[in-house]
C-alpha cells in the first residue's frame, strides 16, 4: 500500500510536523499552490530529504517553502516520482542541497526513462487513432474511436475494469496503482476494437513484468503456469524475480487471448 501523505494546510500543519518528526529519513515534495507543474513552463515538483534545512522553518509565512506551498510526503522516493508522473506527467526536480548530500537521483532517472519509453509508445498509438478520428464523419465511429483513445490513455473503461480484476500485479503483488500497467494479453496492434476494450484481454502488471510479457519473454500455459523463454537464463530469472513454479489464475474468458500470446508473441527459441 502507498504511504504517501499530502499536507495542504501550510504553514501551520501539526500533522505535517508530526510526520517529519516520525519520518526523518523520508522525502518531501514541495509544490506551489498557485502554479501548475503540468504546465510546460513551470518547474517540476521539487524533492527534498525530510530533514532538509530549507523545510525546517515551516512556521514562517514568508518562507519560500511554506505559505504558498503544499507538501507531499513519503518514505519511498519511487512512490513520489510515480505520484508526480500520475498527477502532472512530470518527474522530480531534486533540491540542490539534498542532491549534494546524497539524494538518490539515479532512482528518479531510471523511473523517468521508463516513463519516457512508455510515453513514446503511447504517443504513437494515440497519433494513429487521432488520424482515424479526423477522417471519420460518422458520429458512431467517431465515438468509438474517442473511447479507444481514452482507453489507451489509461483513463477509460479498459484500465478501470482491468484494475477491478487485478488490483495488484498477480505475479509480484505490487499494488501501487500509478506503477501498474494495464497490459493487453493479445497485443493492442493485433486486436479489433472490441478486443482492445475487453477487460479479459488485460492484466495489471508491474513494469518489469509488463516488459517481459509484452516482448514475449514470458507467457502462460492453459493451466496458468508461467512459461519462460530460453533467452532468460536461470541467473537472470532470479534477478527478475520469476521462476518456473509461478502460476497465474486464468479466467475462462481470457483463455483465447493467452492462446494467441503463446502462439504469436512468446519467444520460443534462443
């Protein structure tokens, strides 16, 4: 479960003070109340160590880090990065003082690279759909394509319905929703419109599991047993947290999609 806490009643917020006292090794995002970080002209949310001296003077209304700002706090820098991407479609801007003191900015870079890669793939799909939308005059067809665009953005009924079936990654147990990817079992590019929106053609997967599944390096047998490509040796299986004894509960209406994945996506040869 996420341990993110949001404190909006600055500068005099007793709950925030208490959180800082109890989580001195945590992290704090400092975000301006009247600026929109999702605006390309605004700076990214700034991340600090919870004990950063720039955050100490929270009772001073004139401080640049208090009166006009709210705080988002967590003991997980990854969760804060994902929160920022989910909320603003932006990564984090490390405090210069905290960076010098060892703020683990390399973790932010890794997550940001993953987000950029996902965004490029998403942008390509959306561009193709928008071209189709522009060429359609029929209102029913336009509504259908608009629904597909919303679903591909992760804001539509597909992600919602798949989340209802899989509130966490069934392989890793990861349940941080902004991190989970609504992955199509039969690839999006090979689906008809009905299949693209069918929640039984979906799994909520942790990012590295989604990458393995999407590239065909893992698949699942009819009984749900994982099948690992010979391209992944046992040592790398351990590093990835996968093993031949993993088993997935496959719903009857999903079987045809897994069959397609086994036959057309799975990489059988080294």
